C-alpha cells in the first residue's frame, strides 16, 4: 500500500463565509478545495479556494474517529484513514487507489489537547503527487 501523507490539524476556531478567506482546518467540508499548508506541524487555518481556480487539495471525507475514550496513536489514525478514506477516495474520484499515479491523500487529525474537549474529527483530502495545482474538482461526477 502507498504511504499516506500526514498533516496534523487543530479543529475549531472560526467560520469563514467567503470561498477565499482563511478558515479553520476543522471547518472544511467534503468537496471544499483549499491550499495545502506548507507546515507539517499543527495547522490552524487553511486558505479556501474555489475548485475551479488553482488549489492544492480537496476534501473527500470528514468524520469522527470511532475511539472516543483515549487519544489514538499515529498508527491508529493511519489505520483508520486506510480503512475509511481509501474506499472514499475510490468512490469520490472514480480511480483505483493502488494504481492511480496522479493523486495521493493526506489528512488532518485532532491534537491531543483537543481530544478531551470532544475534538475527534478526521478530515481526509486529496493532493497531486507532483504537488501541481488542480484547477477543477477531482470528484468523478464533476
């Protein structure tokens, strides 16, 4: 299986009303396009973009991690993403995860500080392997 890119996200900050405003990583929804943050550390905000304009990432899944008791390890988050987001990648893009040579996937997950406060949300998103910008949605029906 291909290796997944990992991004750490801090969830819950502010709600953006415009496509191009910086918005909290935790406020992204399926189908939102944004510029992937350069940082691999904690990410607070992302720059949303219309999917018809150059953007680096597109959200394909948002949902709570099922383990609500203790903060999961990175390996547990990786397993959740592999079991949940790879099938979503295939249905969302209409592409086979194992053979696709254009797209990869990354995800935001909550910090250990946010976990006890109820932040259990994981957001998976697609990026191009070559880091080039996308100029349309990668959704299969689009």
